[in-house]
C-alpha cells in the first residue's frame, strides 16, 4: 500500500488481493511473485494460499484519508473483477471511489465480461447510463497479444466509462488496432479516429523467465496511436528486449483531473 513503482500511476490500493491465471500474459505474474514473498504477512495467507482471492476490509476506507489528489491503481495485486469476488464487496469499493472524487481510480482487468456483469447488476437494468458510472474511475484491460486484444477490448467498450485504456504489457507479439470498426455504444464524446481508446500503455516483461519484446512492435503501436490521436505511454522495454530505439513517450488521457 502506498507509492507504487508502476510508472503510469501514483499509488496502489489493494482492498482485494489474489487472482488466477487466464491467459499467456499471466505466466510470469509479478503480483503472484510478490504475494509469495509476503506470504503469512500483511494480510496475505500462508503459502500455498498466498495468492488466493482475499478481502482486506481494513484497507477499504484508506482513500478517505488521502487529501491530496492522486492517480490510484486499484487492486494492483489482483483483479477487481475476478469471478470469486462477491458483487456486494465490489459495491463497497465502488462506493469508496465514487465518494472520493478528488482522486482518479485506475482499474485494469483481464475479465471485462465480469466487469460488465457487475455494472449491469449495480444499475439493476439492461440500459446503463454513463451518469451511473463515477467520472473519476478509469477502466482498462490488459491485452498481451492479438487474441486477447480481439476478445477483451470490444467487451471493455460495453461498459460505460469516462476513460477507456488498454495496457499492452507484457507485449508478446505485434498487435494491430486497425482490424476493428470501433464505434462507441453511446456517444461519450470520444475522439473520432481508428479506435475509441483514450489511452494506450505499452511495456515489455520483467523478472525471471521474461519473454521477448521487439522495438518494432512498440513503434507500430505508437504509430497507430498517432494516426488515431490516442495518447501513448511507453512504460519500459523489459528484461528480454530486442531491437533499436524505442518510442520513449509518456502521455496521459486528455481529461481534467
């Protein structure tokens, strides 16, 4: 809890920890490695249950204590929309975020279909208005390859949000955004262009067993973002980088904090 080494955020908040692997990007999960080091301490269960989904109710009220506005990565040590998390508990987290609109809360999930189910449940109706979604909550998905991008991003757009973002990390292969005709479900005043994203993050894999990332893949993403007028954030090349120079650009969504 507190300041984070994740470059695109300012701090992390973990009212839930733990997750299970769902795709290739999960193979060398940094959060699982960290949870193993913390097993039996700081609210983490003993090994081998250290990365089971765990509620940390003692952390729920922390954002009320933060007076200075900041960008907060929600559940950096898990996935807020894991299937084992009860919607009633997620609702408590949602309430905290809505009541602390001095902060921006950044949610990144590999389960956009579960996020959409939660919003429908929260609204109690099929027709969801963006007015029911906190304007200080940004929602994004991780997409490590073309397959996960194709599957997850269209589902992300079904959830009404003030800001949509995608994290291509770890980037395991080149990814194209030109294949899809991305029109928003409703008019949320997004930019016109080849995609309706508000932000794209890119980075290579770090740690033991890190898999290759090539500079040309990052440049392709950067050029697609430039063509579509989408802010681009290059995080880091990772520990198995191959190629020449990189697009060392760190932009943020064009919204008022």
